C-alpha cells in the first residue's frame, strides 16, 4: 500500500506539472497538450464501449475527429479561419456513412456512441479554447492562460479537499449507488475550500464575485462530471477507464470533472460578460 501511495503521489505531481507547465508556457504547448488529451480520451472511451460489447466503434477515427475539432476551434479563435470545421463535418458524416458498408450488427448503437463521444468528450475540450483566447483591444487574439489554469486548479482543490474532509468526517453518502466513497461532508468541505480558493485568486485578478461564482460552477458541475463518469464505468463493469497513469487510472479518470466543468464555465463567463 505504501508503494502504491508513493507511485500515486509521484504520478499526480508529474501530471499536475505537465498540465500547469503547458498552460502557462505557451499557447502552442497548451494547444498540443489538450488536442492530444482530447484525442486520447476519446480513444479510451471508444475502447471502453468496444470492450463492453454495447457497440463496435472505430477508436482511431473518433480520436481523429476529436483532434480535428480541437484544432478547428483553436484556429478559429486565433485567425478566424473556419475551414477546419468543414473537415470536421466531413469526418462526422463519414462516421455515419461508413455503417452502410461495415455491416455491423447494431449500426444504430454505433452511431449513438460515436456521436456521444464527440458531445461528451471532444466538445468540452474544444471549448477550452473559448476560455483561453480572447480578442484584445487591438482586435488581435490574446492568450488568457490563467482562466483555464484556475478551472483545473479549482477541480484539483475540490477533489483533494473533498477527499480529506470525507476521510475525516464522512458519514452520509452523497451518491452511494454510483460512488460509494463520496460523502456529503466531503463534498461540502471541498466546495467551501474551493470557494475560498476563488476568493484568493480574486486578490490577484480582482472581481471577487466572478471568481467565487466560477469556483462554485466548477464545484457543482465538476462533481456531476465525476459522478457521470462513475456511472459510465458501472454500466460497463470496470474500475478504471484505463491504466495510462499509474495509480490514477486512465485519461477519463483524470479529466472526468472537467468534461462538465468546462462547458459550464464557458456559459457562466458568457452570461457574466453579458450582464456587466
């Protein structure tokens, strides 16, 4: 158990360093990292569905679709060119049309899970670009690295504090049918500490209500994202989505909260801007 804890800790530190380093270093590093994360997460999702026997998906094709969608959004945000969206549209059409020729036993399930992979995984990661790139006063795009960074910081802070509070005080199960280890005490403690984290961030960037509200959105939707991924794993009877990260499972295990938190954050910040 001690060796597993050490492995989990080292892997977690390396994971955080890579994510934080790429976000802060350069927009190109940010783009490459999350384009690959999007593709790998989609590939993992397709492999999970294939192993469950619920459908027969082309994992590589779906991963390519996710990669192209991320690229389409980042290119559009940077230079305003929409051509890659046409490529992405053609790839989606190919995913549907290919079922005419593959002669699979359940093409309807293949369509449903293929399109779900894009809605559930590819779209949220692509929306990260809506948070990372804004239009400056001179009309040129600016890289706002701190917004996506702190969304992940809020997710990590909530997860860590929820684990600590849950371990110490947890008595009442949050969602026992889906995730037996999560407790109301842990979730409330983690949420409150994340709100404090949002207030601390506002000391450097101003707008305390905006940052505290963003932290709250990340806590609520991040928790739902985590629970929904747990539901997915229970439906296909697996413990971890993969084994790419020693001690931490797969790509989906590490980014499950962000799949709901990112779209919710985009909507929240758009509404915040609209009413200012």
